């Protein structure tokens, strides 16, 4: 909300008001079946009380935004985001459905009783409302393990069966210090007994202060051979107007230091070599590299400079847009791990079939992709940003087992 001008916020409020006017108009055709005038008046007053309260809250928050502490600001914005979506989308669907139903009633008046039109219209309002509430209050923290077995012939024999847990996009500020929720994810990760835990960025929303108290939780993560991480676009503090470049840098250094404090090696355009029985693999990590307007801090050639002679490489790169631009068919990197998209936190997952509106922005947005002998995995993320809910895109923990035959 902070990044939008006051004019845009006014337009949003106007859209909310227009939708509510139409919704209220059609609501009268339903409340007409209520015999009590007192009840009808209560429904009408409640309707407009919520609308005026929501619009007023959005405008007041926009005006007061710069005076609020970062965490308070995020909490209020996400709460209003949830309320706005919970109100706007069900009412918009209600307007469309009941308009169509009323037109049908005029054409087939003897077949479709007016009461049925009213009931179906009401259902079209409440069903999406409860679906959204499920996304907010139930699905948001229902962590899910996605298990994939990937065959890579170039994998050295001594690394056959390598177990990698891939996590991404924790956005810890969104958890609002609810450590007990993330503890469930930690237990699930440790239960998988990974050789490596690989984290692909967006640890925070913007601020190092979001990390207060989280070191105890993250130190519990256990991996047999190591824990490695890269930065995401939100870890650089680019979405906040800092008082000075020094303040931004101080925030950035604190975020980098946190990785070290919790036992993760942060790969900043660099790579590490892992040896086992005189065989070697490399894990490389680049800083964030995305298509504009996202920044391109990453330098893949620098990251690979010391490991070009290692035949098997894994790359951590936060933004999946990096893979087709610089990785696949440009390098011999076998497996790239990314995050960033969150699967838009809304979509459909049915077996091997998946769909989300985010696919129209990102070609690679969730799950496993293959081109030739190179693979990309895009995590749906563990946390959330913006809308405080997940619908059909549960927070993800990924177990990837690597085999050479």
C-alpha cells in the first residue's frame, strides 16, 4: 500500500464503493423475503457500516503510514488487504451471478422461482467469502512436503541418493513473531533427514528487525552436510525509503550476519565444493537476478569462476526468470533452485496439473521443470506477502532426492 500514490488508493476506494452500491442494490431483492423490518434495517446498516469503516481505514492508514513502525505497518496493511479481498471479490461475484439469475428469471419466470434466484445469489456471495476465509485462517500455515526424485546421470556415484531440502521465501515479518507456527515447519524439515538444506532467499520483507527472536528457531534446522542460502529481492531493503544509504547498508549487513548466526553459509556470487570419496560437486549461489523492475545484483560468471572444472553443479538463484536467461543452454548447471513467485498464493494443484494466474507473468512459477538434462525447481514458498492467505498453494517444503541411475 505504501508504494502506491494517494490517487491510486482513492481509485481503489472508489472501486470498493461502486461494487458495494451494486451489491446493496441486489441485496434488497433478497432482504425483501425477510418479514421483519427491524431485521432488514439491521442488515442494511451493518452493510454500510462495514463499507464505510473499510474505506475510512484504508484512507487513514495511507495518510498515517509514514508514522508507523515497520512491523505495525505491515500488520495493518496485510489485515486491510485480507478484509478488502474478503469483501470485494465475493460481492463482485454476487453482482455478476445475481444479475444473470435475474435476467434468467425474466426469461424463464415460470421455471425459476424468484426465491430460488435469491438463494442462489446469496450462495454466490457466501461461498467465495468462506473460501477466502479458509485461505486466510486454515491454509496459510498448512505446510506441505513436495517430494521429487530426479535422475541426473552426471551425478557422482558417491552422491547417489543425495537428499536436499529446498525452502524459500519465509518473509519472517509476516509471521509477526509467531515462532510456534514455524516450529512445525522445522520439525517437518528435520524429519526428512536432509543432507543439505538450501534456502533461496526472501528471508524478510524488508527489515533486519523482523529477525528478532528467530535465531533460536532456525538454529534447530539440521542437515548432515551443510546449510546454504542466497538472498532474495526483499532482503536488500529496496522497498523502503531509508533515511540514508548508511542506514540501508546497516540493515543489509544485519540480514547477512543473521545467516551466519543460524549456521547457513550465504553464497554471494560464489560457490563451495563438496567432496565425498574423492568425488566432488559444487553448490553455487548468486545474488538476486530478475527481469526489470527487479534488480540484477547476481553475477553468475563470478559465482562459477572457481568451480568451472566441477562437472556437477547445483545453483541457488532466487528468481526463476534467471534460469532461461543465463543458465539453461548457457551453462552445464544440472539443477537450479528458485522461489520468488509464491505460486501467487492462489491457484489449483490437482495431481501433476497446476494452474495459477502467475503463469501469465512467469513461464516457470511452481514445481519441477526440465530442458534437456538441466532441471529447475521453483518453490511456492514457506511464508506469505501481501494477501494473508493461500488458496490452493499451500506453503511448501521440498524434498529433492538425486540419483544417477
